[in-house]
């Protein structure tokens, strides 16, 4: 059995401002750095062997802070990058509503087979995240694995372990900045 620890990156200014973050290349803010350092103190006792990380600045910065003065192997894995938000990228909900009123009325970010223009559907995200988790499940080298990822990806990972979760519970599940959740991944 693989012990899997899923961590959301520390806070960014986009998080603080309530912006759709998606694939934007933003860094941790000062609060996010403090959150990641605090998180790093508690991680040592977990016996982590490897950290899979989304290839985003904010996740890489969080993983590197966790790895300070340690020697965890860090593997960059695009399966765990945040959902592409297309035309909503970098906008607040109010800005998206104003600029794309017809799209916004469709509540497009909560429809499994649709997405904002140039964005990614939830089904597409599920496919790549589930594939990434299946790859971790198949590997035989590590039994204590950490993934540093994003809020929406954490929802999808939760669904992987809870396939019968209701749509409401899927959207209501939430992993805060620099929070951690544990799962057991049977291989």
C-alpha cells in the first residue's frame, strides 16, 4: 500500500484576490511562503520518499520549501497541473461575469463536459489526473508519496478515491492553501 499525501500550494496574490488561477505563472506571496515553511516542519515525520509536483511556479516553490535541508526526490508531473481556465484565467468572478455574461450564466466551470473558451473540461482534467494517480499506483519504488498540487486537482484526487461522490460534494470538497490530506493507494 502507498501512503499518499496531497498538498495544495501556499497562498498567492491571485488566491487572495479571488482570481481564477489555472495555468497562470504566479509565485507564492509572503503568506504562502510562511504557510509552506510551517507545513515543511510537519512533513518530516511522515517519512516521505518522493514529491510529485505540478509544473507551476507556486507548486514548485512550495515543494522546494518543503525540501529545504532534506533530500526528497522531486518529480515534475504535468498530470497534476491546475485546470486550464481559458478566457477566465486571471479574472475575478465579477470580471468573468461582466466580460462573458452568456458563458457565465451557464455556470460553465461546474459542468463536467464543458469549459470556458480555450479551457479544460472537468472530464479532461479527471482523465489526466486519474492517469497520473494510476502511474503512481503502478510504481514499486516508493511507498510514501506526496503530491504538491492545486485546489481543483485536489477535488479530482478526492473523487478518484471516492468515485461515487455526489456532484455537490465534489464541488464542496476543498483543500486550503498549504493544507494536507492523506489517502491510501492500494497497488
